[in-house]
C-alpha cells in the first residue's frame, strides 16, 4: 500500500481530491515502477485538480501530477534497473495516465530520462516541466541566432515557473533580461534571479493597430500570448525570435499583423515539452544541469506536501504561485 492524492468523481459529476491508501496492483500498466520522491505544480496540474478536470482528465479515479522524480523499484526495460534515479515530464502523464501525486508510479520506459549528473531528485522537480520548457525555449532562440550582447531578451510572465527559470538561465548565459510582471512586489525577486529591467505588464497589454513599433528586444520567451504577444512581435529586433510557451492571456494573438514577419523577418517559435523526442530531452536536461544556477533555483522553491496540492492547484490557476513548487510526496 502507498499514499496518493486520489481524485474521485461524485454523483454530481464533479471530482474532489483526498489523500488515500492505494494498493500497488491498482497502478496502470507500464514497464517501470518508480518510488516517487518529489513532484511539482504546473498550470496543467491546477486544471487536472479542478472539479471538472480542466478538460484534461478522461477517467476517474485519477492521480494527477504531470512531473515526478524518484528511484526505479522494478523495470521490464533494459535501460533502467532498480536503484536508478529517473525523471518524468510530459507524455500526458497526470492527465490520461496516473501521475506523480503519489508515492509510486508505473509508466512506460520511453517516457523517462535518467536523472542528470549533478542534480538531485528535489532539484529536478524544482526544474520540472516549467524549467524544461524554459530551457527548450532558450535552446530554440539560440538555434535561431540569439547570442549575448545583441540586446535585452524579454521574458513575459517572468515571476511564474517558466519565466523564473528562463530569467535565471538567460542571465547566467550573459544576456540582459527584461522581466515582465503584473505583480510589482515581485521586482526584487526577479532582480535576484538576474533581471536587469522590470517591465510592467500594463505597458504591453494595450492592443494597437500599428503595423510595427520601435525595435526593443533581441529575443523573447513568451508565456502569455494574447494581446501581449501581439505587441511584443511588433517590437522585436530585425531577425529576432519569440519562443511561445504558454497562453495565459488567451490563445489568440490579439492585434497581431503579418508585418513583423515579412518586414523584419521575425520568427515565432512554438515550444512543446510534452512530446519532445528522447534525445532532445536529454540535451535539454544536460543544459539545465550546466547552465541553471542552483542557488537561483533554490531561491524559487516553495516546499509543499500532498495535503497542500488542492490549494496550490487553485492558486496557480489564478496566477498566485511564484517560482517553483516542490512537492515532497513522502512528507
């Protein structure tokens, strides 16, 4: 038996979470059984924990948690042996497949990666999907020509999970970082992560019909979309790129025109972390271990337990979670 935060559907069709003892035989099919040590909280987790499952959960009872890190207990795959440390992000685990809000998980071996050398399982979950997405965004910008010294790199939603990690990585790599936030009280936190400029969210949310604005940004990691992305595209330097990783401001790019793409050669790069090929996930995790300053990572962390998850799930949907939550599932 092991402990899990189990979501069960009531007669009214709404799901509610409760910490429950589960038998290992109830775990879904998979090649590898993992003793989970840590998980985290992402926006998708907040959706999965909501009464209607956010449109992501297909069947109940369900164990949410789209990320986890821990130790292999049993494996039918030659790539992993008992005692190996592993990390899982993506592959719709925690959505359609039971996830990391439990002391044990069983998954396909293809969904795992070895824990990078130099990282603990706790640090891996301080990174999680949010940090992996941030690193993938930075790598995509680099692949399209971003180098330090070309000008400030904009990070929208900078106080959130992806934005916090992106800010720290970009600063560590020697970039000027302009951090956008709607929470003025987070300015000192963002400066501590390495931001050299704080941009008020209101400066970028007004929809305009101007085809272009003055060039300001050498690159951008955008977690917001909506009207903000529409404005940012018009302010990119010639040939610069925007890595789009979220849609907190809506799926539409309000006020957007084709002009930045054809007159300035701006690139809009979509970043997916869910179905990333194994080799690229290994590459990104290796870069995280090398380029993310661990002292900055620790400054982002809010510790939590399974009992805290219903509250944190609701908070992240309201934009009230700062940095990275690390959930000790055994506490």
